[in-house]
């Protein structure tokens, strides 16, 4: 198997994408049957060249632990490789708290992808214990006692708490579409996220949660936002807003894609390829990376949310790109 050149970084500063791709190639080379000892030596030189290489390798290791079969007992070589970068990984991995809410919702780089896919352990435990949840690639709808219907997107979870004074849905992970029912008792309907509370005013709307912010898109009626700092805004039908604990964005047109997923459709209305892939990545395990050379290609179309492989084949057929699978859980999109 060909291995990446250990001097590939000499031409200048690398992008996240380049470092990740090199790390994926090294991973495939090192763990291939019959991998030569010189591959490890070359890998060690590559790893020592730049902090970006150590960060990229640490991410590869993190992803592999989620998606590879259990390690064979006595596989000392792999354990040694993991130990070789463990200290560097602890020093270089960390959430980039300064990234914006928008980057968290649409980013495809190292921080953007991992920020959207990997949650803190307490958050994941809360999602696991939720009243309703879906796994990666799953969707479902739930009819609540008051006639409210809730659709769950991929990898989502929520709790329900109704009492005599109010109806409360708490989104613990992912994205939901809500069509509120008419309550005979006149109880207000609220949705909570870590960033604040929304009150539905006879409406149909979606709520998407990341570790940094909440995205609200309203399709019928109105929804009031009150974030944790006490700021209040009312979002009308046809509008959407992002909000965090201490800020609420200006109003924008509601993206139809935020509702289309409930019908099993990923809707692309003149979006960039990397934005489309960021959305597609939510529906499958593993990582899909986009070469910056093709990331800005504009895409228009309707794609099946329940079949990421078919979507990738459609894109490869119609666009000047090729889809490469370095590892079962590592897909790269590059120029033809």
C-alpha cells in the first residue's frame, strides 16, 4: 500500500482537511495487513512535524474507537500506537468554544464536525434517558396526549412534562418538528433547550440544538424566544432565528430544509457542497470530508435522507467530484 509522504507539509500551512486526509491514509497504512516497519517510522516523523498532524491523528483515533470492531486481544502494536499519541492528544484536543453558533450548525472542519457529532457525556446520558429518542439515521413521529405531534430527526431526543398549568417539551439532543395541538385546558406550550425557553403561539415550528446554540424556524403561527439572559423576541411564520444563552440573532427567512427532513428529504436550494455534506453527515455514522477545492460548488436538489450512499452517488454523477472511501467510516469528496 502506498503511504503518504512524510514531507507533504513542506509546501506551507495545511488546512484541517489536508491534515485529516493524511492522518486517514496513515491509519489505513499502519493497520493494513503486512504493514512494514518503515511505515511506522515514517508515520512518527509525520506526527512530529506539526501540531496539526497530532490533532488530526487524535481525531482519527477518536473516530476509530467509535466505529471499528473491538481490538483483537493482544494487539500490542495498536496499543503502542495509541499510547504514542495519548499525551499529545490530551494537550491538543479541546472544544473551540470561540466558534460561532452558525459554525457549529454548518461547519465541516475538524471542530465543526466533531462539535456537532460528539456531545459531552452528561448530555449523552440525559439524551439516552429521554422519553423519546432516535439513533443516527432514524426518524420517527410521536402523538402526545393533547394532540400535539412531534417529529424527531436523526440522533434526537426529548422529554415531555405536562401538568395542570403548562405543557413542556425539553429538547435534550438533535432536532424536532412540532405541530401543536389545541389544548382544552388552555395550557401554554413551551419548549426548553439549554439556551432558553420558547413559547408556541398556535404554531408549527422546528427546533435544532447543538452544544452552542438553538435554531428556531417557524412555519405557521408565532413562537416567542426567551433566552437565559432574559432577552425576548417573537419569531413570526416564515422566519428563523439562532439564539444562545446571551444573544438572539436577527430574523432570517425560514429555511424550507428545516421542515423537509420530516418527509425524509434533504433539501438543497442553491447551497454549497460543504453545507449539504454537513447536513448529510448527520444521517450516517462516520465522517464525510470535503476538499476545500470543491467545497464551494453550488448544489440544487432533493436527496434521500435515509440513504446517504445514494445521495453521494447522485452527487458524484452530477458534479465534478469523486467520492473516496479511505476507511469504512472515513469518506472524502475531492475534485475529479
